[in-house]
C-alpha cells in the first residue's frame, strides 16, 4: 500500500560510470522508488558504508549503470508493496540488506528486512548488520571455529575485523590480529585479539612469528579480507589440513595460482560471499537474530568510526580506501 503523503523526488548519490570518488554524483531530484511485490519502502535514517561499495564504484565488481550504491540501511517503513511481506508493515523500524541505499528512500525486499529490537540504540543496527553477519557466518559456515583454536584475522581493526575479534573471543577461540599501526593493533586487542602483529614492521618475519605463537603448528583458519597482499603468508601460516578464507580484495585480487599448491598441507581454500549464507528467509532471520542477541546479551562493542552527511560521500569513500578508519562508517540522509 502506497502512502499519498510521500514526496515524488528525493536526495541521493548516483554513479553513471565507474571510476574514482569523482563519479559519486549528488542529486536532489531522484525519483522516490515504488515498492513492488514483496518489497517495502523504507525512509532511511542511517546508511551503512562497506568496502564492497568501492568495488562497485571502481568496476572491480561489474554492475549496470547508472546505479545508486549501498547495500544496507535502517529506517522506518513508509509504504508497502503487495505479496508476502513476512509480517512487516508501515511504521515498523527495520534494518535491511539490498541495493540502492545511498538515498533518502529505498524500495527493499521484505525477505531481507529485519525488525530492529527495541534494545538497540538508533544507528546500531545499520552499523552491525552487513559486517556483523559477514563475521558471524564466517565463523559458523565458512569454518566452524571451535573453542581453543588459534585463528588469524587480517585487518583486525577494520569493520569486519573488529566483529571477528569480538565474536571469536565470545566463542572461546584464540585470535592473532594483524594491522598496520600501533593504534589499530591496540583496538584489535581491546576487542578480543589475544596477540597482535604489525604486518608492516614485522613483514619479513611474519610467518615465523605466527608459528612461534602457535607452538610451531600454525593456525586452524585464516580470515583474510586483504586479498593479494597476505595470500602467500596465509598459505605459509595455516596448519596442516587448515582452512584459508579469503573474503575481500582491499590490497587487490588474489592472482591465479596452481591449485596443486594446496596439496602440500591439504589446505582448504574458500572465497565465500555473505549472501550465499543468508540466501533464504530462514537463514537471514536465524543469523540476524543471533547477531543482535550477541550485541544485546554479550554487550558487543558496535564501533562507529564516523557518521557522515550523505552529501559527503566522496570523503567517506576516500577515508575507507585510505585505511584511515576503524570500525563502521555511516551516512545520514
């Protein structure tokens, strides 16, 4: 059902071609979308920024243009389409995963919209959902982490990295976190990393240091969002029959390599995406509920780096690409 009081146009950020931050165009006359069957129209209050947004902007991940970037936000349902809306209605506060978040309004699939628990402060759900679900499904699905296991987390002070540190501590794992400076290393430690390594200062002896920490055995699993830069180290430090989970490209994509290299230690290698772990409504609801339960009951720290006005999207992208951020970046329409 559409509300008659809704405006016809809205403010938002459009890209018409791939490139640098200069392709992020501020618009004040974008049409307000109409929710189709199975969709709800959300007036966004907080919009999450994720590193994957830069991949779509640069063209690393192809997508049709023109395009409104952004994969998640929280806000209030102001209009609904027809069909199965999973009990959602106008006035509900929801957090959602989808596309076209960099705008005042988004028409989003009800199947990927979750009612926000009353216990959460405004902004927390948007800051938590995509990165939190990514971390949670990594330790549940990509590799089921067990209590007492050594785990290596690269970029441990980044958005997903901080979630991994906290969740791994909550399930009893022992985490080695890497980052590029003392401030970020301390942040990783404050969020649950047992040992931290500066991968710039200790680049030459990195593998030896990890093996020393783990008694010469290596780690059970590596969670690597950096891609190319640490991939050779990953294969070196993972233990026999261990697992390397490569889930990002912040330093560039991992180049092709002979698959036979994995046989030296029977290494398992994955390149997962979150959306294949939350493909069904049941999977999405299960992990969303578990994530918010962790936040509320285990009092996880949902670190927000900064809340930028939506108009300042170029600065936000520059900051996240320049590794000048710790935690989540949000936009405010």
